[in-house]
C-alpha cells in the first residue's frame, strides 16, 4: 500500500498515512480540525536488476562508472609469460 503525506493548513502539522490507491484522500486534521492538503513527494523505491531501461541501455557515462566499480580480478590473475623452453635437448654422442 502506498504511503501519502498530508499537511494541515491550520496547524502546519505534517504526517504520513498508509492508504489504498482507491481510498478517498483525507480532508480534516485529527489534531485541530483544519483542512488537509495532500503533498507530492518523491518516491521511495528503486528499480534494480535487469529488465529496466536504465540498466539494459545505460548512457556512456553510466557504462564508464560501472566499469570503474568492477573488481580488478582480471589484473590479479596470473598471466603466462611466453618463455623460452628451458628443457635441455639430449645431446647425441
């Protein structure tokens, strides 16, 4: 259920109420009986994971930021250096 914020015009009290989307908005303050105004606030959820435009089609800046945050495991892996063969060939006598 969404949480809505209200502010009383008379006493300036602000509070949150959990309501269904289909519920009628509150109109009277419980504290002073004044008129309530429904506030518009930012959302509190974040779209995470794959399947969202922001993650599947990131901008160039976002791609660069993601690459910088990746752990540097590739640098720590042991790399095989091409060395000359150290085996001694059998000498025919």
